[in-house]
């Protein structure tokens, strides 16, 4: 195989003891790997839509993938009142891929 470097010389060759240790560690970590992989299915990235918390003239405004909306109300003919960023109070989630997840709950 060629000359060994200092670390390979200190560790030695791959023998039966190293193979047994490698298999034992793999078996111990196998159940944990499935548990750590579960977050991919429990919390997938989900598209959502913010429903405007201050509807104007019974119109519902939709804002895709935003948690805050900039809200402005028309008071008179030429006057407006700005509330700034308002936190969304209601969300609609895209359920085309997953019907339910920890994000949509």
C-alpha cells in the first residue's frame, strides 16, 4: 500500500478488533440516527400566507411568507393613518404536500 504516515503507524492496521468496535458503535448509534432524521418529516419547510389583521372594506389582503405586514388605513379623501408593521394574527398554511406538521399546529 505504500509507506505509512505517523498516525497510521501509531494506530496500526485494521484488524478484527477494530472491525468489532466499528460494528458495535454503528449498532449503538443506529436508533439515534432515525430519531435525529425524524425532524425532516415532522417539521418540513411549509409555505404560509399571512391574512391581513386589519381588513379594509371587507377585503382580505394576503401576504405570502411574511410574519408582519405594513398596515395603512385611509381616513378621509386625502388622509391616511399608518400603523407601521403589524404582526399577523392568522396564517394559512400550504397543505398540498403535508396535511399536518409541527409547524402548522
